[in-house]
């Protein structure tokens, strides 16, 4: 049997991670400690980057501890286009990436990137899937136009207080949507509105709040979803049996399903 250390030695899949509003690459990376430990033995690398808009003016702008960012600001003309240029430069400098994962505003951004992948107007390199945690359908007309809308949505309205006239299931791109049943920032109904844009969205619901869970039950769904985007000849997903292993949320280790030992 291949050990976890051996599996972690070779990166088989790279995922670009987009933090939420007022977050940063370092902040999100620290929050994802358990998720990283869940995925690392399977050769999955999470690559964290900062959004292009700096929200605060720290004493030391180069100190990642103080940085708070977002991806775009709807009230600033050209902000979405600047966001796209920023992400394109990340793909060029730091790619390639197999997929994109986003949280909250980062999930809204990743959902729009997924919609762009099936259009003829994207200059981004191809990626194969998107994981959207606590996501929502943006109301910004610059972003909303990327999603299929009926005739009511063709006049540039923002739909801030009204349901978006979305054509359901028109985007054929693989997505996994992580939904917290007690998420009060982006409630499940808002997460599901974004999921409805995609043809065959995979949903994982957990009893927590705003963000992802890295427990055994959610972890199995993540791993099963990711396994569809791997080359069996170069990937190690089959080295760990999903049904016979548990991932302990407290100790961040894979445990044997029979006796609970590492």
C-alpha cells in the first residue's frame, strides 16, 4: 500500500483557490488547513492567490498578514474587466490549473469563470471543473451577462431585490456546490440559485455555516467529484479506499474505518 507521505510527494492536480470578500490568500490558506490535509495525500495542490482590489491600507502593504482584498467592486466601472485581467495573468504566470475553487465572492467569481469556459468570448486557458462554496449569482450586470437569462434580463438590470430571470441548466460545465444549512451570509436558497445555472451540478450540504467542511462525509463527496478529472495512469485516487477510511476532523488524519486508528 502506498503511504500518505509517498502520495503527497507528487502533485497530480492543481486547483486555483479564490478567497472570499475581505480575505486574502494567506487568510484562506490558514482556514483551509484541514481541507489541505484531506487532499494532499491524494496529490491535490491548492494554490492560493490574492484578489486584485485592496480593501484596506495596512501599515505595510507588503505584509500578507494585514492584507484584505476582494475580486471586484460592482460600483466601480471596469472593475470586473480588471478582475479578469488579473486572473488571466495568474493563469499565465502560475498555471496551469485543473480547476478553480472559490468561497463566497470568490465562488461567485469562479462561477462566472465557469460560465466563460463554455462561451466563445473567454481568453482564459481551459480548466475542467469548479468548486463553489457558499456561492451566489452576482447581480452586477457586467458579470450577470455571462449567465443565460431570458428576455427580461437582456436590458442590463441589476435585479438587486428581484429573482434573476435565469435559464436553468444551460451551462454544461462540471461544478460542485458546497452549501451550509446554517449559512446566514449566503443562505442555501442563494447557493442553489447559482447551482441552477449549471446542467448537472453536484451538491454537498452540511450542517455548518459559511464555508466548506472537511469532515469524512463531505470529504468523500469532494474526492469522488475530483476523481472524475484525473488520469488513472498518473493519479493516486485509488490508493485510498473511500469507504474503509474516515477523515478525523479533530486530528486531521485518515483513520481506519474498523478501529479508528491512523
